[in-house]
């Protein structure tokens, strides 16, 4: 099967019913996408498929044939972090960091789709990403700091 | 040379770039070629005897490795305090809780592993399980704190009983460890953990290893909150037994369901207060009883009980106090460490008691707190004189000043209310804990001009690595990037003590500071790198603690917090939404303001969850809420706006005056929310979580 | 999971054929339910294959179809939320879609999946009942009030695939879901109400989503208070991990009262 991953074409011979999460972490060695629950509840496994945020534990890898998949590893341009990643660092939005990859992708898409999101918009957009460390306060701050 | 000290600056997190790029490697991210997968087979009954375990011959057992209690080379004990908890239940031995580990499996792939597990056939002789808190099974610990003579006091007596529920730490990264056999009979554990040396000690006992043969390394850890204080020892020993028998690395990574079903939770309990007051509101006596449920094995229960007891009277000055606390066994999974560690439970009751007394006397509870609160020079329930850094009034004033005016609800079926709480929390280990521990760090000046900190204190999100580097860089007068840390690897670093008890910045950070100062002095005197020293904790002479009578200086210092919570209560559904929360925290000194706020905000939301939606229902000795779809923590949409005010009221022995605050944020929100619900609806709940079911029923009774 | 064949038909006809001829075959759309159960190994019987319907264009879309609004069975909730037609004609469905999970789940969850699962707690199902929606399959149209037969049991034949759901254009429905938290919550009760015709549809109070027929009779007589009183008799809630029967009964009445008051004010 073939798809585009972080901007580059990928070709894999893999059972289509496998979870995209497992294929990313195992066959493709991209461990930035995390498993927090395997039930689609925590969002730690969030990736973008064709620009929409989804839980990769709920996606069969066969379903991303010909799709554009973006993981946390695809955000930065080499060493150049995105404004959002830098904001997470500056505002203390990452503590233990396990929710951070999924959170960044959900926030990334929110910022792309919403012009000047309010704090409430941000809460709605990130409601599918559980964080236990931060109370969400500085995550929301970091995302709002990136609105133009 | 650095022109400005990084102390008090919110410098970038040391491992921040790795965390935002997905490069940070947590336990399950690590790859070990040829590693097998491990699994724990667990009891399905809550009490009885394990009569036998047979392996169904329909499965080809030559494909897998099986470990039972008979395979344990050392002691069949997960070493902690009482040493009552087996690594694996033995055939013919007791089962004391559902999910108790009975057998381990390792296989080259997950399907084979799952198939093997389905073919394990345990047989049990169930006995009647005990769930009541009357100590019928066993009393793990009792503590009595006495001050003055409560029985001799006259006045108006108000009595009330409160209940607090179980809570799961819910670190977003589940428990896990990888065990790798190494030459010379050594075993290396790489795991998600808070306390490498706890695991080290437990590993040695169970696998009969020397200090050098047991190697414990902390991987990047996705949250702990106490849930990875003692439990990782169990995971590590299990992984090690499998790896040793398989002769290859074994990955033992829990999935969320197993983690929820089988690992430790916050101790639930019942707390009764009988408070005697004068007509003018003078606090004359506090008579308090605490019963905590420790579950099937002792784990850290005596220490949790200790902290609960010491904080039970609240941050108030009272001449006559009696606290009788006990912790009992039940046939439920063992409870363990969770941020706050007994204090949130007892402070919940203490703070609501103030509200009830205030209501009875017709005084505002804020005024009553002002009247009762501990101030400089006052004596606590254990007879400790507070000689410095008492932030009670400061935080109360700061919170009241910062809280916005309550806007009335504009919906007829939604009532709005506000509640306040005042709490304190001892920083560091209780009594002679730090003295016994003698936490030690290493500090080196390297030939290339950099400096290295060697500590077993772990980064679990709270900022250990960043803050230690700030302290060292400041003391040395160098830039932050000239300071590095050795890995948290027991073969490389000494034991600075566990990453718990709000001690890391205050106690261990102080050692880092002292070591850096000494290294700087020696370099200044002309000594040349490489230099290496160690620094160990020395208990100040002024602190004295009587462990037998539970009297004296329980903690080196206390941190203080005042919380004001605003809630909306929906009368149609009973749902409680915490909309805003202001908390003023006396932290001594904010070494890193953003990180200090981060600790407060995170702990606050955990407490909000504990008070409202984090409910665990029991069924036949097991948790019904054993999936993330049924154990619910607050999402971004549930979380209140949290405003934090840092109050700096220095402590003479903390680095730059800093006091430990990791746990304090857990103490205040729950009682403040219950008080706010009362303010909104007129109903008093005595129990958390204040679920909509309870709120609606209570409102209906009015 | 590790030996489950992945099938991906290109057309709905191929899908129907494969479904009919492949033993142990489970249809897969957004995977929000199926992939969890597949991974946990809890599906009975254990599937041998999954039939991926997600990308079939015939199953996507929100469009006018004569005097109905038609939503493809595999259209994700996000598509429904973003559709101007959906907001115009079925705002209660949009409101319900917004309460499902959060962004990630809304981007994958589908009406087809919700219907096929027939969970008693399905958030959109009472809305479909209140709209008198029609379930369109590869071979017929099933009125929604004939669709749910029992606990997770539907009128679908063993090889029948849902292709779309049709809604009338002129029905006014109001909706409320009560869950444990603001997002990512399975409902404790979920309700959709239409005044004209009288429809009171409730989830999580019985083994399947129900129409509260006693309450509807009172409502059609204009007796709102009577409807609130009668609705108790239509429900059979239980105590479970999420909530209690007592709570569900009380909140059913409270929510019905609130929805009737709100729709009366409009």
C-alpha cells in the first residue's frame, strides 16, 4: 500500500487491518505518536489524515491508502520548530510531554481552520486530547499566542 | 560569565525540544532487537486460595516462557515497608485481591502471548471477601496525635462525618518496564518510574542480585503523580523474571485497561470530626477519627496514614487536639501513593468542618478561618512551633483580592456559587524521614568546562532537570547550557531519595546548590577539573521528631494555599461545572515561575476531577471503571479557568527560600468546590466525588 | 486482529457482494467502535475480515434528495456539522454531532456506524427517531421506528449494508445530551423532542433507543405536564457504571420539561 507520510511517499507491505498507530510506531519507527488508551479516548495517538485530526488507534492502516498523513515528526522543518512548538516551550505547555505530540497536531489543525480562535474555541478543539499534568491552562495560552 | 541569574526566570525546559518534536523516548518507544513481550496473568477472585495453576495442553507451551512463584530466585516479596506483598501468588497461597498477579508469560509476539494467556487455567478456593472498613482482615497502621486534653473541654460541639473516594493517577503513559539480561548475571531495567532506587532495592531482594547486578534506569516518563512511586517495582521484578528465564530482553508494558484495573489508587476513607467551640467562635478542641482503606496489601499505607493524620486538624491553631487514625486491609487492589498522599483526604474534612462550624455559629467561614489560622509562633497539632514562613494570612488575602466578583447566573435552572478553602502541606519527608534517607547527589566539574549533576531525582514533567540546572548555573555563575545531568541510572548516580513528598526542589535542589558552591570555591582556589564531590542531606539540629508519640517537628516547613472556586450547578441534571478557580500559593520562592504555576494548575485540575467526575464503583472487589471510556478525567472543555498567584514568603533552608509545592495544589479545590455547591444550592454534600447523581438527589430532598 | 483480512471494495455493489460471500466479515467505516473492539479482541464472533466502506463515494455526502435531506452512511460527523444544508434542515442532528466525542471522533464517526452498532446510548439515534428518519440500505428503505429490535439488535439482514439516512425537511427537533463530562462522554440520557408531530425519543433509558409513546400521546394532546409525568412509564433505566436508574428517571423528566419549555418559547 502507498501513502504520503510527513510529505514523503511511503510504500509498505503490511496487513491492512493493522492499526495505523502500530504501523507508524513499529514498521515506520516513528514513535512520536503515543498509545495512551487504545480506545479513542485520550488523543495521545492523534495524527492528521488529509488535514483532519483523528486517533490513529482507530484507523486501519489500509484506510490511509493514497492519503496524506502528518505526525508530530512532520511538524518541524529540520531543526526549525513551528511557531506552535516554540510557543509550547515558551509557555510551559509541555510538562511530562506524553500528550504533547497529539496536542500539537490537534492545535495545529485548529489554528489552520479557525481564524482568531477564542479560548473556548481552543478548548473545544483540544477536547479530544487528555492532559493530566498541566490543567490545560498553559496549553491554551500557548495556542492562543499563535493566533494572528 | 552570566550577567543575569536564571533563578526566578522561566527558562525553557531542558528537554522541551525533544518533547515537542516527538523525539523524547518513553519506555515503549525504545527498541530492543529480539525482545519478547510480557504479560501478567491475574486473579479473577478477590479473596481465597490459589489452589493450582495448570497449563492447557491444547497450547504449545514450548513457544513461550512461563514464570510462577516457584521461579523467583530471591524472596517472593515486592520489597517496600511491610514486605507483605508477593511478587506472584504462590500455589497453595492466599489471594487477597482481584487482579493479584499469579503468573507471568513472555512470547515473541503479541498474538502468541494472548493465546498463551487464554490457556492458563488457575483454580481457586474462594473465601468470603471483606470490604468493610472495620479492620476485620488486618489493621495496617494506627496513629494517635494528642495535644492538650479534648475530653476536658466544654463548649458547643459540632460533629460531622465525611467520605472521600478512590482516585486513579491516570498518567497518560501507562506503566511499563523493559528488562535486559546483561553479563555477569546483571539485569538492566529501563522503565517509567519516579524512584530508581526503590526499584533497585526491590529488584535485588526478589532476584537475589548485588548492588552492581541490579541496574535501574528511568526512561522519559509520561506522568507519575505518585502512581509510579512504588508500583514500578512490581513491573520491574516481573519483567526481570521473564527476561532472566527467556534469556533475552522482555517488554512488559501495561495497556490502559490493565493499568486501571490493577494498579494502586488514592486511599479512600472516612473522616469524622467533633469540634468544640466557644460561643464567640474560639476553637477549643478538635477530636478527629480517620479510617483509610489500604486494600489487599500494605504498600505505603502507614506513610499515607501518617501524612493524613498530621494534616488532619487543618491549618488551624487549637489547644486541644486528638487525632486517631487507622488504616485497614480490605480485599480490594492495594492503594498507594497519589499526590497529596493522605493530606487531601484529611484536609477535605478539616476544611468543610470550618464551613459547618461557621454555619452553626452564624459567622462567615472566611472570618472563622482568620480567627483560627496558624500564624507565626503558633503550635501545630503535633506541637511544632512555626518559627518562619507562615503564609496563611498572605494567601488568604491574595486569593480574596484576586477573585473576581461573582456574576449572577443568567439561566433560571443554573445556580452559581463560590467556596473557599485554606490549606497547608508539609514539604519534604515527615519527621526523621530525610535524616534516615540521607539523600546524596554527586556533582562534577568536567575537563571540558561543563558541570554535571548526578542525581536519582527524576524528571516526570515537574521540571527537575531544568530547576537543578538553574540552581547549579546560578551558584557557579555560568550559563545554563554549561550544566548537564547524568542519566537517572542507579549504576551512575547516588541515591538522592525518591521523587515524592514535595522534596525535590527544596531538599535535593539545596544539595545541588551547596555542591555547586563548593565546586566553585575549589576551582576558585586553583584546583583543576576534573573534580567530583558528593553532598548528602544533613538534618538541621533545630528539628526534632518523636516517632513513638508523634510529637514534634513533623516537617521542616509548610507551604500554604488558599483556593476560591466558582461553580455552576445545573438543577435539571445536577451537573457541577467548576467555571473559575483562583489559588494563591505561598511557595517560598518561585525558582521557575512558569513551572511553579504548571504544578499548581495541574494539581488543581486533578483535585477538581477527584471532587466531581472521577468516580470508581466497585463490583465484587474489582473496579467497574476499568477503561478510559468509564474512568473520566477532565478534558480541556471541562477544565475551569485557573488563575494562580505565587506568593513568595522565603524559607531559610530552601534554595533561594523555595518550599516544595508538588502536592499542595491537590489539597484545596475539593472542599472549596463542596462549599461552592452549598453556596449555589443550599445543600451540603459530605462525600466526594460530588456526582450529579448525588447533587440532584440532595437538591430534591430540600 | 493479526490475521484479519482487510477488504476494500471500490463500489457499493462490490461491497455488498463481498459482504455476502466473505465469512466472518465486519463492515468498517470510521472505526470508532470497531477498531477498539478488534484490538481488545471482544468481538463475538471473532471477525475474519473487515470490509472498508470509508472511502466509497456513494456513502459520503450531505445533499437534498427530493423532499428529503440525505446523508451518506459513511459521512463523518464533521461533514454534517459543516454542512449548510444540515444546519438548515436538521439542526438537532448537528447539535447531537457536536456532542459526540471531540474533534478526532467527529472526524471519523458516522451515522451508518452508529446505526449498525445500535448502542442504547448512541447520541444521534434518538434524533433519528424524533425526525422519523429513514434508513436506506443497499436493498430497501427501513423507517427508523422499525429499525431497532432489541439490545444491539437491528432489522438489518445479515448481509445488508446501510448506505444513507434520509430526513424530512420540515421537522423541528430539539436535543439534549447528559453525559459525565463536557466532551468524550457516553450519555447518561440523551433526548430528542419534536412537538409537531409529537415525538419524544430517548437513549440510555432502555436496552435500545426508544420512543416514549405514553408521553407522546400526552404531548400530542397539548399536555406537556402530562407528558413529563408519563415519560417515566416509557423508560426502563438501569444502574450501571455510568449512572443510576433513579437519576436517569429524574433527569429524563427534568430534561423533557426543559426541552418542552424551550420549544414552547420559540
